């Protein structure tokens, strides 16, 4: 049995793609859905909603290049290389159908890049508090883009991890020590801090999220008209909720959805509400409602 086949049966925690280890969890059967996490996170961010999605779909929860259990593919991790890594992972497991991509934060940026690179392979997008629709970002993210400052901040693993996890939620009680410790462990892996800074500095700077890549991927999405829903918690402190106002202006066909009382990771904070919205959107694709 090949590595990819082993993973489909749930007997292996990772697979090898082009010589690199990739963290991947596959569940269910049906039309494919790909789940892409945010920066510094991993595929476990989707485990509260993946079982519900897998009731009617084949679900691929992927650790993006240089995060979670996935190795970096080169000395430099970029938005383009992360998108290529996800595409090659799907190729390796034999998934060649157009996919629905659900991306949170950085994962939303990767989803937009994948769509711009090959729109025919993307059936629809669900962008969850995605990077791309506005320039401003949290002070913590912008500080990480500053040379030396970002490196110094990363040395305090547990403090940085605690702050990162707290920023995910409107409800502070959900930012548990267990989540912070898991985040800190990920950042202690060899090369993790370096690649984290590469990614964040590729996407943004002290002035905010870089306009060059944002303009390219949003123009591509607007031109093709691929069905798109954008979800945003109105208490997001990482990428502000006001970015949702830019959705209709930049991608007129996209459906913007505000999530009252939720933060940056609604799939973790209110999985039932998340599943109801995403399920309705995905069901509507087949019915021609989107």
C-alpha cells in the first residue's frame, strides 16, 4: 500500500510529497473540501468542524508548508510555495477534482493564491477572517515584521504563544493553557521561527498587509467569478472586522457574512454556527444558489 493510500485509510499521521513530510488528515467521501489553517497554527484548528463536513464530503485538513507536521520545502517559504505545496499534496493523494477551499487567516491568503494560479481547480472559496482584503493588522503581527524585533519577540516562546492564542477568540475562556503550550511547542521545532518570520514578512510589513499580492489575487477572483463566501467575526483583533466592508467593493460576487460575538477563528469558537453557514453555502453550489 502506498503512503497516500495508507493515509486515506487513516493509518498514517503524515505522507511524503516530493520528498517532504506533510501533515494531512483525510476523512469522509464526496465532493472535496480542503481546510487551510492560519499562521503559526496547524490542521487541528479544523478538528471541531471536520467531522461535520466529512458527513457529505471528502475533507483534507492540511498542515501548510513549514507549519504543524509539514516540513519546509526550501530555504524560503513564500505564499507561492505554500500554494504549490497544497496543490502537490492533492496531486499526490490522487485528488484532481475542483475543490472547495476553506482558509482561515493566512490560509485564506493561500487559498486566494491557489485560485489565482489555477482557477479551474477551485470550485468555491470560503475565506474565514482572511488576509487579503485590507492593509491594517494587529500590532503584534506588524511588530513581527520588523527586523530584530520579531526575532526578539519569538525568543519568549510561551509569552508569544499565549498572546497568539488569546487573539484567536472573543471569549477569553477558550484561550486555554493547553492551546498555548501546543503553540509554543510548534514554534520550538527546528526552523519554525525562521519560516514563520519569512511568511509574515512576505505577506506584510510594519505599514500593514502588502498591497501587491492582495491586488493580484483579488483581481483574479473578481474576474473569474468563482463562488465565494467571506466570514468575519465582529470581535476579531488580528485582522479587523472592518475589512469585511471591502469585500463587495473588491469582489462584487462574494457573499460577506458578519459573525457577531466571534473572534479570529470562528471554526474553533462556535463550530455549530460555522458548520451551519458553510454547509448552506456548499449545498447551495449544487443547487446553483451561488
